[in-house]
């Protein structure tokens, strides 16, 4: 029952993101998850000595998530983590592998999200919302297509994806005709990131 309830909540969140946001709804959900996980981990590093030691044993975080962690944590928590890493001696082996806990949990969440969303294309309401939206980034689209067995559904999804990209062409023409970024309607300024997502995926638009 708990899993069914979780999926129902997730379905509502995906529908809401797809309907109300201009970018990829899965990217948005992953960023939400990532931020929540960062907040939880920085708290545990500050309060829990055994957790902090575990992170140190794993080598800390990858380059990207170390930068994200540094932004969300205060200087004392950053210093505490770095002190633990040095005490564990991770710096003594330059070939030591970093087992980033953030990457591991986010990748697992992302894979489950892709698999679940692929199943939603059997829902006519979801399919119709997809047609009216800006769709998904290319990375998540490819992930979902690899999980869908029905070739006709895959063909329709790809056709809509191409049409969504074509719909951006007049907007780009308009952007090229204005003299200043601030002359562009505020509702359309973020579409540059949406187009980049459609072409190469979410990590290109995360700062």
C-alpha cells in the first residue's frame, strides 16, 4: 500500500511539473531531490560523527557535488568535513576512488523516475499533457524510450518531441531581432535553457 501511495504522489508531482513548468519535469524533480538530499547530508555531517566518518571513508564527494555542498553548508560544516577527510588520509593516495553518496542516490532516484514516467505514457491524460507541454530533456527522453516496447507509441513520442523543438524556432527568430535581452518578454527568457535541455540534457543548464 505504501508503494502505491508513493507512486500516486509522484504521479501528481510529475503531472504538476509537466503542466506548470517550461523545462523538463524530471530535471526539476531531480534538482528538488538533490537539494533535499544535500540539506539532509550537511545536517548529518554536522551532527553525526559516525556519518561524517563514513563520508570520509568514501572519499567525500565528486567535484560537482563538493561545489554544491560548499554552497549549501556553512563554513564550519565545510571545515569539519574537510578535517575528517584529511584525518582519514584520503589525500595520501591520489588514485583512491571517490564513492560519492550524492551521485549514487541521485542516480538511483533518476533511474526509478525514468522507468516510472515511461509507464505513464499509457495514461491518455498524461500523453495529452505531454503533447501540450515543452516535453522532456533529450537524456530523459532517451531513457524513457529505451523502456517503452510499443514502437508506435515511441514513434509518436519522438514526433511530438521534434514538433516541440520546431515550435521554438519562431521564438529564437524573435530573440535575434531584439536589441537587448530585457526587451524579451520575461516569460520567454528562460526558454534558452529549455532549448538547451531539449538538445543536450539537464547538466548543461545546472549552475
